[in-house]
């Protein structure tokens, strides 16, 4: 039933790795991780869930006019989760005022996602790419919170951006655009470019990014079920996190 607590969890399963991996990488790369990271991570996840429900309310209010209850069921989660995010986030912002600048930098991308949601176009390629940017930017935020300057954190943040941006067209080739040759070509081209850039960031990054290119070239067309696609992406995300920590965490 809609009122059950499980209905409060966003069903965008692919988003969770994108939310967690950059943040965890920034935390583990920072020289002084602490309690503030746990609080910020909680606020980050709660804020994402609140925004998700708010966007669903906008989308469903427009497309389900004959069933207003369909949109209304997202109001309570949006308000409660948003209040919980504020309860954790505001004290953090008071202790670290620069977090407000980070939130302001993310706001335009959230606005783009909200615009697409309000028009029922959440699956648009540009919408997915817009969501990737603030998620990967959280590596810089988590790193800065632990005392790692942006000059030392931008390379792992860019590596995250390269990977997660590539997942946007790749996942489409596996599910919604599985029959599109143009999407497959674009996905492979994006992954090839990402491999070249990643290798410039660190030669060790060429290993996972070569694997990402191989999966983008070889897996589309093999009729894998969505759970299998998701499991592969979990492995790829974990490999990225491990590589970033090993490559950039040597002090």
C-alpha cells in the first residue's frame, strides 16, 4: 500500500550508487573523516529522497488529474524527509557555512531535474546527465569537510563524473533504447573518450575504465534482465570506489 514505509524509499535503484560512491570516496580520501561526514551523508540521502517525492508530486499532479490521490501520496514523504534533512543539515551549515555555497552550486542541476519531472520527461538523456553532476560534486564536498583541498580532490571527482555520466547512455542501451544503434554507438564513443581522459588522470584508472568500455561495447543486445544490469553496475561502482581509494589515497 502507498502508506507503507517502503513506499517512502525512492524506486530509482540506480541512483543509490551514484549518491554513495562519490561521497564515500571523498570521505575516505580525506585526512580527517569524522562525525560531520556521517551527518552530512544522512542529510544528503534524506534530501535526495525528499526531492524525489517532491518531483514525483509535480509529475503526477500533471499526468494523473483524475486520480489526485496518486500525486498526493508523495506529499507527506516529501515534507517529513525534507524536515529531517533540514534538522540535520542546518546545524551542519551553521558549523560549516561553506556548505551553503555547495548547496547553491547544486541548485541549478536540481532545478533542471525538477523541470523535467514536472513535464514527465524524467528519462531524458539531459536530465540524467544533470543529475550526475551534483552527485559527483559531493566527492569534493566530503573531501573538503575532512580537510582535503579541492586541488587534491578534483581528479577522483572527475573520474566519478566520467563513469556515472557514461552509465546514463549505457543503461539506456540495455533497457529503454536496447534496439537503438545510434545510442549504442554514442555510448561506446563516450566510454572510449572517458577511458582516454581517465588514463590521463592516472594510468591505473585505465584498468576499470577499459572494463567499462568493454561492457558498453559487448553487453547491449544480450537481452539481460534489469536486475542483472543493476548487479553489473553495482560491481562496476564498487570497482571504481576501490580504485579511487587505492590510487588517490596514498597520501
